[in-house]
C-alpha cells in the first residue's frame, strides 16, 4: 500500500468521524424544542431525526459541490489538475489536518453544551491548514465569503425575525383558543416541522463531509471535479456519510439539546412549531442554492425569535451571548488547530506524520469523552429545570445533576 493511499484512507476515516460528531452535535437543532415541550419523547425524537437525516443525505449534492470548490484552492479551475508545485500527498494532508481541527472544536463545544457551528468548524479547520501549507493563495476567498461567511452572519438574524413574526401571528390568531387545546394542536404540527428540519439537516450537513471526501479523492487522483459535475458523487460516499450522520444523530448529543431546549427560552408548542418551521424553510432554501449554511446558527436564531415574538416570554440573553462568542471563535479556533496540525504533521513527514496526528486525535477525543462522564446529560435528565440561580448555571454541562443512566 502506497503512502498516498494510506493518507487517503486516514482522511476518509477522519471525515466519517467528523460526520458522526456533526450528527450528535447538531441533533438539538431539529429536536430540542420538540423534546422541551413534550411533543416527542427524547428517544423517539432522536430516532426519528436519525432516520430523516439518513434520507436527507440522498436528496441533493449542491452543498457537496460547494465544499469541493469554495474553500480550498488546490486544483486548477480549468483543467482540474492539482496546482503547480502541489503534490497529492501534501494536498491530502491539508484536508486531513483541516478535519482534525473541525472534530476537536466540535468535541470541545459539545463538552460544554455550546451549540456552535459544525460547518464553520470544518471550514475553519480547512482554512487554517490551507493557509499553513499554501498561504493566502490556497484559499478561495470569494467562494468562502459568498457561500460560508456572509450566509453565516445573516442567517441567525433572518431566522430570528421570521420566527418572531411567526410566533406573534400564532398567538394573535389563537388568542381566543384555550391554552390546553392550543398546546395539543400545535404539538402535532411541531412534530411535522421538527421532522422537516431533520430532513433539511441531512440535505446540508451530510453533504459537507461528502464534499470533503470527494476533495481528498480529487487530490489523490482517483476522482475528478468533472466526474462529480457529470455523474454526481460515488454512491458509496453518499451511503457512508448519510449513515455516519444518522448514527451520530441517534446517540443524541444531549448536552446541546438541553441548552437549546431549556437554556435559551422556556418554550411551549406554538413557539416550538414557529421556530422549527422558520429553521426548515431557511435551511432547505440554502441547500438548494448550494450555500453551506450553519444549521446551528439558524436553529438558535429561530429559538430566540420564538421568545422575542411572544409577549412576556423570557429570553436568557446571557446564554445567547455565550453562544455568539462561541460562534465568533469557531472559525479562527478551528483554523488554529488545523494549522498547528498541519505544521506538526509536516515536521514528522509523510505517512508517519499522518499516523501520529490520527493517534493524537483519538487520544484527545477519548479524554474529552471521559471528562464528559463526570456530569452526564442524557435522555433521563435533558428536560430538568434550568437552574439559573446556581453558580455557573449558564454552563450547561455544570448545571445538570449526574443521573445514574449512561449517555452521550
């Protein structure tokens, strides 16, 4: 087995691992509100979300094409060949290092229950590794701005406004309906809209990993951009990535589900339905346009909007502020990890460098998981009351008493 093939295999395994972390990191985007309002039981919610994420991964490839063309510039846009002076091994190691940056940021933010963007973690890691290896010429700045940065900045505000208007209209129209009857009716609608968000998440986020694997295969020479445009992605890439994100979704990511469902706004079913309908509409539109949008930004903006739009609702702006800080840190933090990963791997060199970095990634992931088990959040305590009065209560991982049950 050649060195290039070993690095490609490590890249694919790491990409699938990122897809898995993306699944459990982002489950809350679709199902946190349904779990919080009682529209769905926690285990039922994540099972339904996993199935719909799996289906969504097969629906389109526009976002995957965006990932192969709009972040790194490793190939000539006319010929599809690697840029002059860039060999296949270096190109693949850039992508591999970027994935490591994305995974480590995902795991760190999951540990603290912080709903940051998996998409921006991935793009940040690729950005840092690309800058470390190729300098500014290795980044497609216009594509990054148009397809990632600008949509990422605007989407939470758009979602907030749409959800706020939706909630205001819902309560205006149903103001004479008894609260118990209103709750019961909107819970059914909430299940439908939450399902639509899960489907939309699959069409967007699973494709990002598909695009990364395709980019690695393009660098290796076993796939070309023209083949993707003419024939689509190889079926095995779609199956593996859709399956990985579905499995991650099924495991739940309970820490982030708790933050989104209980930490931002105390939700009822009309608010939950309005938030999810807003998220689904924005995510599906962006996927159709090939924009690699952050579902986390959209879902969080929608949930805050559901609180803003209902008179008397309480929004925990301290928690929201911490999320925004995390969002602003995601791209640069993941970029730093991606750059450091590239430098360390390049100092060791070749296949040995890739193997060492992979071993470090596995060890770091194991340590983070072990730390998370000190105070577990799972299906049994995800809906416990948010204890805002105790010290550090805004840090989700520290506010939930550790139950006996095990969970992610």
